[in-house]
């Protein structure tokens, strides 16, 4: 059975015709009609995955890097259980590596490279607001500092930073 989410607010007559054609072709197709965004809850809050992506983008992590994908996974894991940060090389990196079918060492290196890239070319104002320092001061966070701060921010911040 396949499922499709459709925003009624974005539908026009042509879209409705195409949807009826799809329903005729696939009897098992379910179409969910909604007025909202599929990535938000009933109160309009963004899903954690979308919030993670927005925050990484805002900091300046290039999305084409493997480290970006690994950071998304690591932050999602940490948001579920912050204790994963207690053993970043023994617990978190191997957990991310399993999900991406690679090694913990590869994850560590790719994450470090992504952070370095962001710190060289990213938004220094956002870096300073989140970490208290930026590239112009000659510092960059370690992998564990970066992941811990980002996860903590995602868990506890309720401002419009991610809107």
C-alpha cells in the first residue's frame, strides 16, 4: 500500500484531476488531504529532522558533505538520548556508522571536516550566538562540543531561530 500527502491549500483543479487518475490506477493508494505541512505537528511545530536541517544550514554546514548526513543522524540520536554523548567514540559514532553502513572512524573524520568547512565559510554571527566564539577568533568547537551544543539547543530552545 502506498500513501501520498497532499496539501489542499496548494491544490488546483488540474492537481485534483491527476489525483483521481492516480486513484483509478492504484486501488491501494491512500491520499491524505491536509491544510498543513507534513513536517509539522498539530500545533505547527517543525519535526526534529527539519529543525536539525535548518540549524545545520544556518551554521553553514555544507549539505553536500557526508558529515552533514552523519551530523543529522547524530543529532537525532542525541535528541532521543543525550547519554549517547557520554561515549561519543564508543557509542555515538558507531551508532551513526551502523545507520550509514560505514565505520566510526569515517564518521568522526567526516563530521570534523564538515565542522571545519562551516567554521571557514559559515555564518560567523550564528556561530558566535550558539558557541560564544567564531572562526575570526581562531577557535572552532571539537566534534563532541559541536554535537552537544547543537543537541542541547535543539532540545531546549523555543525561540524563532528555527522558524
